[in-house]
């Protein structure tokens, strides 16, 4: 499965300010960016559950912090 590269904030800003871009296209891009962000959160939180204590220490997290982050739903930052 390939993953699309996320749009930069500059690209999103351009799309929302451009006059010749239809509003539905801007909404579609913003919706796709939101879905991409949610998918990334879900994937990284799932991976966080599988890290060992020494791996968590390496990234600067305690096991309790990791459990708390991994228990969040994907739409919460």
C-alpha cells in the first residue's frame, strides 16, 4: 500500500485563497488532508502499543504516557 505525501500548510493556504479554484475542490482537499491526519494518528497510536519499555524510553515516553496516548481516539489530537 502506498501512502500519499501530506500537503504542506503553504499548499493548503494557496488552495483556500486561490480565486479560480472551486470551493468544492478546496473542501475535498481539506477533507482528504483531515482523513490523512486521522489515519496517521491511528497508525502511530497502534504502533505505540507495540513498543517495548526501552523503545519508549528512547523516544522519551514512559509506559503510562504511551498507554494514555494509545488509548486516545484517532480524531483527538
